[in-house]
């Protein structure tokens, strides 16, 4: 089978959509299938083209057997509504234009969160007479209203109509959480074509083990309990609450807070820490994928945060699985599905979202009970080994794609 996968992000970019697509595609190639990924030049999150690449109309490379076709896009940093929209729309246009030249695929997949990518997948499916699969990573556009990036208006209502159209037209929808499926079914999407395949984790890469010996020293973390946040620093992630918790605990010289990531709010968070004069917080830019496991391994606690919004009860941040896989206990400030996993696994403690005082108390309590924290970390590792191995998730998604491709061949495409 030849799988054509459209995604706005792909390695060497290091965000969650890039990692999921790459790790799945790598497993599919190892299973004997062909995979072509159409993406843009790597530039996320700063809107700066990575060294070794140029923003050209067409360039190809092979990554672990995956054929990667990179098309021109309007390159913009991950902030500002208009410029990001131009970025997304340009990718939609150029990926569709590239589709006649990618060989003879059997199925096309488009991944959200922004669904200009999925619009492109739909258009390619019509042009190439292929079935298409909608991978639903986020309930967009609802999420952009939730974080306050846009108000409910005519444009949002139009986007919601397009969203429902794409769900209906997809041969299958792959939802990352059960709550996403429930949302779609309530809105009239046929439940039998919605498959729940959650995020997973590469258990070989994200594993307990020794970290780089100089890293704790370089961060001034020797002899301290390190409470880390690693991932996107965006409007949804409430990272400023971590800074506020650090402020409450600033007199405890046994604690160090580490924020490593990227996103629209990163610079504001850095200024916030500087403005408060917090010596117990380090704010670092995103690190290459090959280095990120070292930052997990020096962490004694891991913080998972989102804003206190009803929508976010439906999500499961991928960073949760990475921390659990490395054996780091979790302070979970996300209610709903994320909380349920942490509590079922016994992998950490829940605190109400955006409740700074509760977060500070939980961090201090776990820092004072290292043996209990260690057991929580071990529980987390066992839990993801049993349920969230990325290889198993890739196999489940492959089965969906094979079923869709066989049905498409039987009908001669859509």
C-alpha cells in the first residue's frame, strides 16, 4: 500500500503532530508499505527556515525510508492570526498542486489541528479519486475560540460548517481521544467510521536512564528537585501558572522549575520570569528531538497544564505519555481524560486546572516524599508499556488505512 500523508509539520520540527506522523510512518515503512509525506520547509515555531533547507517550490528527501516532499509555503512564526492563516492557506494550495506528482497512492490522510491541511487532503482525494482519512488531533475551530484567539462570529460559523463537511466526506475519522468521538457523534457524524487511536510514545527512545552528566550542573540544578514543563508554550497551556507557583515557592531553595519549549507565549513567559526576578526558574528554547529525553531524565516531577476550559477535559497532551515513559511522576493540572489516565495509572497527582496554590502544594509535597514520587514514576512507565506503545498505535492506524484503501479500490475511489 502507498500512503500519502499531508501534514503541516514534520521532523526536524519537534512538535507533537510532527512526532506522531514521523513515528507512525516509520513503522509503516518497516511493515513493507510506501509512505509519501507532503509537508513544508521546516520552520516551526519561530518562522525561520532550518539550516540546510531552502523554501523552494519542490524538494525531496528520504527519512528512514519515508519519502518527504517539501513544498513552498508562506513562512511565518507561530503567533499572529493573519500571518499564520496565510501560512496554513499557502500550504493547502501548494500541497494540492504537488499531489499529481507524488506517484500512485492508495489513500490520502490529512491531519489537524488546523484543518487547512485536511481541506487539502479532501481536495487531493477528489482530484486523484482516492478515499481520504481525517486524523482529528484537536477540535478546531472550537479550540481557537476557547483560548480567545477569535470570538464566535460569522467566520467561525463558516469554519464549523467546513469542519462538519470534512467529517462527513472522510472515509474514516481517526480521533485521538474517546471524548473527540463523543463530540462528533453528538453532532451527527456516523459513529462507525470514527476510530479512536490515541497518542502513544516511542518506548525505546523515551525510557528511564542516565542523563548527560553536565546538564544538571549547567542549569544550576545539582542537589535540587527539578519540576519541568517540556512542550508547546502557547495560549492554551497556562504556563504562566507554573511561573506563579514558582513564585509562591521561591524561598524553597531545594526546588528548581524548568520550562523548555516553543510557542506564541514563550517570549512572554520569559519576560514574566525576568520581571518577577525568579532565580528558581529556567526558561529555555525548544531543543532537538535527540536531546529532549535528557531534559525528561533530569526531571524529578513533570507538570502538565492547560487552561481551565471545558473543551480541554477532552484532550490528552502527548507530553504526558513521554514523561510517564521516562518514569517521571506527574502533577496533572488538566481535568477530564488526562486526569483519568494519571489517576488510573497511579502515575502522579491531580490538581485543579489553574489553581496555583494547589499546584505549589503538590510540588512541595512530592519533593518531600521522593520514594512515593519514584513509585509513581515506575507506575507510569508500566502503564504506557501496556497501553500506549507507539508501535501498537501505528499498527491500529495502519489497519484503518488498509480497510479504507481496499474499499476505495473497490469503488474506484470517491
